[in-house]
């Protein structure tokens, strides 16, 4: 593979930016990777583990002469970061982000991007429940999707170049408009996370079921909820505050379906339950057929001796 961007600036050095750094190194896709983070401790760890070629103290310093700038910070602070870096961006540079909400990010960031700089919002659909500069790994994006959400009139060459980077880091790339993106993600990610947080919260409330029982007897269902609910609280708070409309629409639908299932259980309507579970089972098969999960027992998790 060959170099796609000479200098890449990563703003925020958590799971996504860290994995991008490892993936770019793996493919030799950038000549120099410069990173920064708000926390001095994060910067120090990134320096110690050699995550970037250079770690600098401020975002303004990081973006100097960068060909690609990646905003990998919580959605709620994207606007402030964009305002800080705006005056220091090199003409012809591309600015992208990794936020899981797009309409709110565009509204916060776009006004601060100067003429002659390409802003191409993005969202890699990849992650784990871990965060911080040590959590990244080169394979995170392999066979996962990255959605690009360019505004109308964005330079096609700038889009093609960013697409090439994501593909070289192992991802499949699609383009989408921001509102549709936010609705799709409300279904596939945001509402499920909220439901997982709620279920874990309910278990915490049910004092008749002790904490030790919840932990000890957690079969796959609850255990997978706890994995989701272990995700970064700042990031998820910002997601819900910034994707309010789509999330509320999906939660409204969810509540209606839940009431219908409650009624079926109460009235002993086994046919309704069976049909519903048959239909939802087919979606799982579709996910496996699309190569986005494995049908290996236990989700393909490695067995651990415990």
C-alpha cells in the first residue's frame, strides 16, 4: 500500500483514533501521525506507547500543516474543537470526524471550517466497550462499515481520497445523508444501547435479586447487555442529547411493540409471540450472512478458563 495522506492529525486519542493510528501504520498510509488529547495523562500514555509519531499539547498545534484532521472526541465538544482549529487548518486539507451522530456534528462543526478546506463527516461503525489510548488495535475496522456523509458540492477527489484511506484500513465504505444516518443509527445502535443501560439499571434496582446472583447467573442475554452498558458514559450522553428526534422516534416504536408483547404474554397469545420471535430470528441470520457476525457458539468468543 502507499501513502494516502502525508500528515494526519488525530484530535482525541481514544479507541477510534488509536485504532486508526495502528491501522495507518499497518498499511503505511501516512508519513506522519500527530496526535493530541485534552487530558495530559492521555497525552503522556500515548507518548509512552508510541501511538503517534508526535504528541502535542493543543489541537491548534496538531493540525498545523496536516492533510487530514480527524475529530475523534465526544460529539458534545466537536464544535468547540472545530472553532479552535479553524484558523490553523491548511488550505486543501480534509477534516473528518468519527462521531456516531451526524446532523448535530455538521451543525456544530461546519461553520468553523474555512473556505478551501474539505469537511467530510464520517462514522466508522466499529468499537468495543473499552476506551483510552491503550484500547486501539489495527484490526478494529476490518470488514466493518464506515459511513461518509459529505455535503452537496464537496470535492469528489477529497471524498475519494478519504474513502481510499478507510478501505485501506480494512473498512467497507458507504455514503449517506445525515438525517438518514441518524435514523439508521438510532435503530442499530443508539436505542439498543439505551435499552441495555436500562436493563442493567433494572437489575440493579431489583434488590430481591442479589448482585451476586445477577453476576453469577448471567447467561448470554444479560451478559451482552452489560458489555454494551460498559461503554464510555460521556460519549453516550452526548449521542442521546444530539440525536434526540430519531432516538425518541425509535423508542416510541419500541414501547408500542413492547406493549403488544406484554399483552400477548398476559392473554396467553402464543401465536403472536411465536410469529414475532420467528421474524426477529431471521434478522440475526441476515447479519451473519452479511459477514457482520459469526454463528459460532457463544458469538465466537474464545473460551476462557475460569
